[in-house]
């Protein structure tokens, strides 16, 4: 793998070699979607069992679950800010390869962990890789995609990514039964698709771009409408605590390990199925509208999970939560992409993902500390806060602060 090299200055921005300008399903979109599918299969194989591994195998308290995920996401957040700026100055493929390689290394550490601080270190290395790869990957996906199709392009990527999140837990569920309910071997199995995803990055073809001078750059040079959207999304991040705590809630209300994994598969299946349609609707209406609808589903899921102990209701609420993620994840990236020029994509995506990741860090810490014996309080607080923000996003006053996608 080569090191970071400056982009050559002899080609225009945003025009990939040999790519028809009207096509949105680019080679890089397909390859990077495959890379994400493999990596997510690895990540989501271990993710639903990680809270149980921490609390039952390693003996950590619930606060540690929130802290591990919060610190891991914070590590990703800080690295995203730096990697986004670098992605606008240097070639993206080496950064993407490094990011996926670190993710594989982090999973090796988790599989070998005998105490929870090693899990913390492994998750941090894993998420460091996520932070390094995220902005350059998303900037490369946006390259060559017509403005009117960014929602469906990011929706397609999220659908493929989340297909891995369905495959991974299903492999974990089968392995859990075949391996006589031993958790650690599943963590070892997760390393295989993680390594495969890093290898597949070699198939990415990065088009030359014109280099932009970096001297005197400051975040304030990004458009004001970009910062207004970032402020809204980061505010929401403060109540969007890591999903590991939702899975812990399921375990606390009586879900068995297979049932936790099965519920998580249901969540990811809904997420995968709805991601592309959500992107299409965002292209036709506006990302703001689709994102606001997603927050309604978030509020229903969190409030419901905070109030119910019914397993049937919990399954339905996890499915609704999958709808929330489909309506906000790729849609949020497309929203941000539509507010930025070609040479700002890496920087803008990095700042967006970094700041919202830091908000999730804060959410993981406060929710873990406030969890108590069953997590009712933080779930209700987050659900109510999301409902208020959703109502604000979906009402007319939002239009006056220009929270619509697209450049003006």
C-alpha cells in the first residue's frame, strides 16, 4: 500500500476517468459498497454480543458498556475531522485502506481480550480505522454522482453496508448454537471478513483531481447553510447514545442471547431494505423532510423501549428503529454533500461525522452513567428530546433558516 501522495493538478474536480456523467452507479460506489458489506458483516457479527461479552464474560458493569462505546465513537469522531481535511489534499484510497486495516486489527484485539480495558483498546483502534476511512470514502462516493442522485447513491451504499449487518449477526447466531453458546469463538470468526474488506480496497480506482491550495484554510470558509445543518444534527447526536445500550436493554428485559441477535438482525434488515428508497425520496422531496420523519421513528422506538417489557413490542420497536437509521444515515450524508463544492467534500464530511460522533460520545457517557438497573430514564429522555427536534424540523419555521439541501 502506498503512502499519502498529493493529488495531481492536471484534471478537473469531480470527473472520474471513463465514467459517464449521467450515471450514478459508479465503479467506486459498487466496490466501496462491497467493502462496506464485508466490514459490516464483521462488525455486526460481534456488536450484538459485545455488551453481553463485557457484562457476563468479563464482569464489567453497564456503565462500562456505555463508556466503551462512547470512547470508541469519540476516537472515531476526532479522527474523522482530520481525515476529512486530508482527503481533500491527498489521495483517498491509501487512507481508506489504512482505515479498514485498523478495523481488522481492532477486532483481533477484542477477540483476544481477557479484561474489559483490552476491549476498550480494541474498539478504539477499530473506530480509529472507521474515522480515518469514513470521510475519504464518502467523498469518493460523491465523486461523479450527479447532484440529483446523491440520495440514492448514498442510500445504495448504506443498503449494501447494512446487508452485511444482516449477514454478520446471522453468522453469529448460527455460530453461537453450533459452538455450544461460547461467545469468544464468534469474535475470532469476525476477523475473517474484516481482513477481506481491507484487501478489496485495492479494487478502488481513484480519479485524478485538481489540487486546491490549502494555505489559509479555515472551517468558516464552508458555507453558512452547512453549519446550520451541522448544528441541528450534532444537537440530535447528544441524545443518540450507542446501540449497544439498546441491546443491553433487551437483555435486561429477558431476551436470550439468540433473541438479542435475532432482534438486531431484524433492525438491520429493515435498515437495509429502506435505505435506498429513503435516498430516492430524499432526492425527490428534501433530505430535511426524510430526516425529520426518521426522528419521529427514533422517538417512538426509544420511548417505547423505555416503557415496555413486552418482547413482542420490543421486536416491533427495534424494527421501527431500523426505519429511523435508514431515514437518517445515508440521507444525512447526502444532505451534507449537497451543501458542498467538490473540493470541500472530504473536509465537510469529516467535520460532520466528527462533530456528530463527539455528540454520540457524550450521549454514551451520560446514558451509561444514568442507566441504573434497566435504562428506562435515558431512553425516555432521548425519546422525548428527539420528538421535540422532529417537530421542529418538520414545521415551517425551519425553512426560514435554510435547512434545505442543495446549493443556492
